[in-house]
């Protein structure tokens, strides 16, 4: 029996509650010693429910700044947009100032320029080349990608930028993603992984050969894992 570096949550609901409670606790703790809390949000379906649950909590929204760890190369009103997903699940339900919300200013026809602009926006906010987020939330795909660091793609080898465009052959489309050094600069880095579809990828990431091209999530050292039983049995 392989030994996982975490205790899996019995079910999805328990995991989602734990993530929501943990985010609230981290915000409260962090704001005891600084004025703002910065979070890099993950896209995908797994965190959506967490964002919906966060929207019901009484948090100091005026002190919280929302960024996106990755984004699709589509307009903000497109159904695939991570911004749209977060807006629908969270932002439309809380009294957050527009200046606290930092979406990727997608340029469908000029993704490299849009990515550079976002890297500059993060540098201006943090005052450092790499963004020192208080919390980086990450999902993992069934192909072991995280953020939009997909297997065998250019972004995996980029270390001199915090945020770049990344052409993903399997989608025949660009994505936007934080790079490994940007993710690693986060103070807290949490993986949220659920469902049997992630089982094989998780096993390879944890116990397979060390190969970032095949298993990009191996390149992340999370400070916490939130994994449900479905993803490990
Ligand atoms: C995205 C995400 C991506 C996601 C994984 C898991 O834009 O899709 O950032 O990295 O976290 O694909 O997605 P699910 O949570 O939908 O399984």
C-alpha cells in the first residue's frame, strides 16, 4: 500500500467544507499581521463549489485581492472563462471592489502580449518579479497538469517569467498560466484534487518516475493537499 502524504477526506462535501474553512482561517490569520490577502484562484470545476461556499462567509472582502493562476484564451463572457466561473460563483455575490479583482486581460489574437501585461500587473502589485501570493489554489487534471502547465508544453521550461501564454496542442489553443517559479513563490500552495478520474495521475505524480514533461504537477511542492477518498482508492 503506497503511503500518501496526506489524509484523504471521506467525501467531496467534507473536502469542500475543509477547504472553505481553511481559506477563511488563513485569511483571518494573515490579516492579523498585514493589510491585504492575495489569492491566486484555480480554474476548473473542482474549486467552483468552494468559491460558492466562500461567498456565504462574512470575510473582509475589501482586504482581499483576487488573481487567476491560469486562464483560457477566450473573452471573459465565454463559458470556458475561468474569470466568468469565479464571477458567477463568488464575485457577483460579495461586496468586492473592482480594484481588488485582477482578471487576465485576455487578448485572443495576442496572447503573449496579454500574458506579459499580467506578469507586469502582478509585479506592480507585489513589488517583486515573482508574485508572493498568500495563497495559491491549484487543481490537477487527469493528465497530471496543474494550472495550465500541461504535459510536453513550452511553459514547463520557463523560469524567467511569472506568467506566460502556453500553446496546448490537445486543445489546439493557447492558455495562460503561472510558471513554476511563480507558483513556488506562494506562501501557501494548496492542491485540491477530487474524483476517481484523478487517481492514476495522482499516483504517478506522487510515486511515478520524476518527469515534469509527463507529470507537470510533480513540479509543485504544495504546503497542503486536499484530496478526497475517491482520488486515492
Ligand atoms: C483550468 C484549471 C486546471 C484545473 C484542472 C482540474 O483552467 O482548467 O486551472 O488546472 O485545475 O484541469 O480541473 P477540474 O477541477 O475541473 O477537474
